[in-house]
């Protein structure tokens, strides 16, 4: 399964590296190399950074803390102190360095820097006005979280092309029966 970036927020896209959390859970960050690959796919770094021992577990710990904080935001529940602490610790280091070269953008840094950018993005979201716009995809199996940036605030699916169309096709089949 490929990484997807449909959530409108880097922190929520990171949470989305676990697909179908409730029933057919698939963790796309199975190995340290997966985490390194994700930081490049996310546009944070130009080259996959080394992943030191224990860094995958720490990254997954950050991901799950963001997941709990974001689902609390969806439910309008308070944000757990322990999860905020995990987020804040990850957000503290400097994010990747960005430089505009003659031949384009250069983004450099290590895994800690990349995860700092992820944590900052999640903190910006959950501490700001858009926290009220975090939603979970309405498709039955999909558990992806996203920021609803639609004017009316009625976006239901993480990705119209995938979950949205699938839901519409299912409704069509239902009507024909
Ligand atoms: Zn979905």
C-alpha cells in the first residue's frame, strides 16, 4: 500500500500511515526504512534519513499520540496531558532546513527534524481554530482523519476519488436492489 497525503495536515497524514484502524488494520510503518521513506514522500527531506535504533518506536509513539489527540478533538474531548507531552517534546527541535538553490529547493535534516515538522503541524492544527474541522472519513472501513476545509464544513470523505466514489457506488447498488 502506498502512502497517501489527503488529510490536509502533515500530522494527520502521519496518523494515516495506519489504514483501516478498526477492522483491517494495516501499519505502513512496519520497518525503520518505511519511516525514512515517509519523510521523503511527505516532502520534508530530499533524502531518506538514517533511522537510529529505537527511532521507529518513537515515531510510532508520536503518531499514536497525535491520533489520540486528533480523535479527542473530533469528539470535543479534552486533550490528554501525556499525549500533549509526547507531541511537545517531538515539536521542540528545529525542523528541516530549507534552502532555495539555483536548481530548486533543497530540504535537509535528520529524522528528528522531520518529526519535529510533523509534530509542529499537528500542534498548529489542534491548538488552532481548525481543530473543530478535524473529521473522520465516513466510509465504513476507512478511519482516516482529515481537515474539512470546505466552505460549508460538510466534507464526508478523506478522498473523493477513493472513499467518496466507493460510497456512492455502494449506495447506487443498494437502490437497485
Ligand atoms: Zn476514507
